[in-house]
C-alpha cells in the first residue's frame, strides 16, 4: 500500500493531519501536505484510509 498526494489539489486544510498525524503533516509555510511515511504497513490500512477519505479536495489516494 502506498499513499499518493496530489500537491496540485492540496489546499493545506489539515484534515488528513487531524485524522492521522503519524502519516500527514501540513507545512505551515507552503500550506501543503507532507507525507511522513508513504508506505504504511497493512495493519494501518483503516487508519490511513480514514485520513485519505477525510480530505475535502480528494488530494489523497491509496495505491495497492
Ligand atoms: S486534507 Fe487534503 S487538502 Fe488538507 S492538507 Fe490533507 S491533503 Fe491537503
């Protein structure tokens, strides 16, 4: 499983960080998401998926 972030869509709203701050962090200067670990273990799928789904502009996706 791999996290993909489309920085062209990201608006720095921080919902992903609020849901999973172990995987996502919003850069305060750039107002863009920084994926801290783009290859989560399978055991974290539900946790990461909830954060991906929380993005209001569909900037995040899970591959695999
Ligand atoms: S929730 Fe979406 S728009 Fe907001 S910081 Fe995360 S990826 Fe960017």
